[in-house]
């Protein structure tokens, strides 16, 4: 049995969009570039299995968190909370005690959903931008 509650808390920290209008807008009403929608779907394929953490010599959860941050940050519906999302999810990841990423690539190699390491680079960029904005 695997305790995945740390993953659940990371998701709770930012894996959502806030809709304050009483209802979710029609997804088809918002145009999304094909490249963005394809990338978002690639990231959304993460099933939160934890194989990436298990194989990592640092017990880093960066691939999982990057996938969860990216699949919302890439879409117009998620961009509104982009900065807050990446900061909160990374903070929660750190609070859970996961290790730091040293880019060994073992996570990508074992991921059953072929989540790319490039999502970690994207998350780092998003995080840097959010920090620079002083969020
Ligand atoms: S191994 Fe892949 S699918 Fe599993 S949690 Fe990590 S990124 Fe997600």
C-alpha cells in the first residue's frame, strides 16, 4: 500500500481553478492554441502514481508537481491564478519534505504516462516569474 496523501495536499494547494460566476464557462467558448492544448493534455495525463518519486535518488516530486502545475497554467482558464498556483504548489511540495531535483532524468524514464522533463523546466520558469512579480 502506498500513502499518497502528500500528493493530495499538493493538489489541494493549487490544482484547481476558481470560478466565482456561479458556473463553469463553456470550454468551447474559449479559443486555445492547438500547441497549448496538446501540451496541457500531455501534462494532464499524469495519474499521480508516484513512480517518479520512488525512483528518484533525491525523492523529488518535481515531475508530478510540474505536470499538475503545467496542465492548468497552460490554459486560459488557469492563467488567472498561474502565479499563485505555482508558488503554493511548490511551497506545499517543499513542506511535504520531497527532495530537490538534480535532473537525473530517472523520473521521466519510469513515468508510465511519459511526462516530459521539459515540464519541470516550465514550472521553474513559471516559479521564477511569480517570484519576480513579488507574489
Ligand atoms: S511517474 Fe508520471 S504519471 Fe506517475 S506521478 Fe510521476 S509524473 Fe505522474
